[in-house]
C-alpha cells in the first residue's frame, strides 16, 4: 500500500484520491479472497471501477455531480453498496462534518441492500460514525489518533469472519470489508498527516488473507446484472423489486434508480425493468466467471496469456471486454459524455447512445482522469511487465499520460508505451495480434506491435455527416454538401489522424468500395488468413446478414469477429455507420 504524507490543510478531495489509490494497489488481493456473496473473484475489480470518481478533483459545487458519477460507475454487489455509502460521505464540507456524513452514508448503504448480512462492509460503515466521534480527525493530535481509529476498523473486519458461514469456511476476512479498511487507511493517513510506518496487511490480518485449501464454494450459475433506470423519480413497490432476483442492491438518486441483481434470465429481467423505467445503461457478466481487472483469459482459450508481457490497450478500439478477456488483454475505459454527464465507456448501453444521438442530444468523449489512469497503470505493472498499446496520439492524450506516469513512478520500469497511431477496429486487431505474439513468448513485443500496425487497416463507412458536424469534426458546409448529393464518406484512423478514403452514394456504393478494396488485397498476394473485425452501430442484423458472406468470398479462411463499433468512435460517427478492420500477423 501507499504511504501518504501531507500538511494538515490537505483537502478532502485529495484524501479521497489517496484512499482510492490505496485501494487500487490491493484490488487483486480483494479479488483473490472474494468468497461472499459468491466466489466470482471480482470485488477488487468492481470497487476499482465503481469508486473511480473519488479520484477526481471537485469543488464544493461539484460534489453532487461526482455523486451522480458514482451512481453511473457502480458495478457488482460491493461496488454498488460502496458507491451508495460514498455518495453521501463525500458530501462532507469539512472534517467536522465527517461523522454526520458517514452516518448518512451507512444508512443509505444498508437501505440499498435487500438482505443485509453481518460481517461485510456494511458493518464497517455502521461502525465508522462512532469511531470518527471517538477519534476525531480534526483534533490537534489526530495523527496520534489515526492508528487507534484504523486498529478499531481492523478489529471490525476480523470480527466479521465469525459472522458469515462462507468466511468461516474459507478462513478469510470479507473482501469488501477488507477493501474498505484499505481505503480508509489511505484516506485517514492522508488527512491526519500520519507518516508513521504502515503495518503490512498480513500483519494486520494474520492468517486471514488466503482462502483455505479445504474451501469448496458452491458452483454458481446465472448472471450478475448492473442496470441504471430513468424512472422519473418514481420508485417501484418493494415487492416488485424483491421479485427481480437475488443479491439485490437498489438505490435511488434524483430521477434514477441503480440496481444490482443476480438472475438466471437476463432477457426476462430486461423486459421487467423496461416496465419500471427507461434502461439507461446495462451490464451483465456470468457469475461463473465475472471479468477481473487483469483478465487472464477463459480456461480453454486458445490464446490465453502465457508470455512475459501483458498487453494493455484502450476501449477506444472496437474490442469487447469478452474478447479482450479471451486474448488476455487489459482494457482501459474512456469516457462517453451524454447530456453533459460522463460515463465510463463500458457502462454505456450502445442502443441508448445511438437513441440519444438520433434525438439530437450532443454526445462527446473524454479521457479518463489522470489519477484514475495512473492508479490503473500502477496496478497492472505491479503484476508484471506490460505493454500499453495506446490509442493514437493524434486522437487523445492517453499516450502522453502514460509516458508521464512511466517517467515519474518507480513502477514505470515495468511498462513499455507504444503509440499505436490507431483507433477503432484498427487498434483492436493490432492489440489482438500483439497479445497473441506476446502470449507465445515472442521477443521485442513493442517492435512487433509497430510492425503489425503497418499491416493493419480499416475502412469506416459513415452513414450521415450530421453527427460528425454536431461534434465539430467537419464543417457545416461539408455537411450541407454531402446532404445535397447523398454522399457518404469512407474514412480510416491513421497515425496522422483521420484519413478520407472516398465518397460514395448509398449502401450499394459502400459495399462496392469494400469489394474493390478486398479484391485489391487478394490481388496483392496478402496472406489468406487475415484477422477481420466487422463492426456495427445500430445495424447489427444487416451487418450479420450481409458482410460475413461477402468477406469470405474473398478470404474463405479468415478469422472473423462481429463486434460493436467502439463507442468512442460511435459517439462521433453516429448510428448507421459500420466498419471493417483487417490485420495480418507481422
């Protein structure tokens, strides 16, 4: 864990960022001991995603907006409960306000859980207000009181082992409770300027940080669902919520209702929720293998990571998390901004994004906060050497942000940063091929990635220039010209920026262009087994029915994946657009 030293006038914002950074460094440990409510190994990962808004700097007027960001980011059982607590706790206006805000947060978190259980982070939250009054962090000698406060929190974590059968059987502390102890250790040490040597976690919780070899968890089936509903402020009756599924966490915020549910029938659940409100975002993952922050691939994946270098890339490439997990690739989220609110890309429902765009709502993109990205890099590099294949520097500042972290953080020696010069599907095929090369034990992985980039290309077919114009990507005159003549541009993300490849009339013109380019590649004796991504926006049915057959007529042995177009790209090019990315191994 980190040790934070600062002056007594450190802001609460900085303390929240310190607590979040401490949590991120131990997220993998929390995943490893996660046995309750199910052993799905994702507590640390979910908390890392859910509490990322705490790493942002916000003034007094921005606290409510950041609480709303917690609502949107929250995922998993632990993430939703913790986000409910912090949405209240972070409203504190000063140190003296912390006990009252902790009490409000503890109440909100407990009320959000359909069946509260002892021994979990709920007990930590419930104990915190009393401890803050007993050991006030605004006292003159607060640095002396801080160890006592943390010792009392640690005792509460240990006490929980005897309260839950799963914890007793596994002989571990609750992962969520441990995560909150780690967070508050960073948070309070920063606030109180406590620079004393910090005890290692295995000394604080001796013998309780490794799952017992004898532990045999019950095999789980079904899905973990996180959904955000726009209910207009109306709340369904409790019996309606209780009937939705297991492990229910539900908390309202203004016009929205955030839900976490375990279910065997996600589509049935989706239909029921649509009757309660409008689905703003939806995320599901199997309980038997929820994605972790450092994905290792499916057990039987032919491309499971086994090499010395792990590949990181940006979600701005059209690489779904399921495919990234299979290839052993770590994905970093960008932000999608809808109606002035920023959402992690992986938390946005594509159908909702394109619906908003069709309604004329301004949609844009943004980089992740530097503190959050730095924490992610530290976590990844703590697990071994990584190669960050960043989205092209012509498109975002992610590449430079990673270089800055590498230069300033001692863990940077475990990171190699490559400017891919790519985005969208071209970045995805580069990342997949590079990850496979690394998994096979290939040497000079960074050089391979650069060579690979020269062999990867993409044809992005835009349906309407209106969306590019709305985002300021083309001039209004260009939009008007294309509208008169019915022209549809074809572009490609290249190192120098977006390159225009041509203009065609209608869908038939687009397909004719693609055929000509594929024929040119075949005639040029390109290898017969390319990796091809067919990417859709709101037109999956048409694309699935049309493109695989067309592509296979030119490359019958191609490896083809049908995937959604990166939402970072989709936010600019809009609905109706589609893309084809091709890559050949270097």
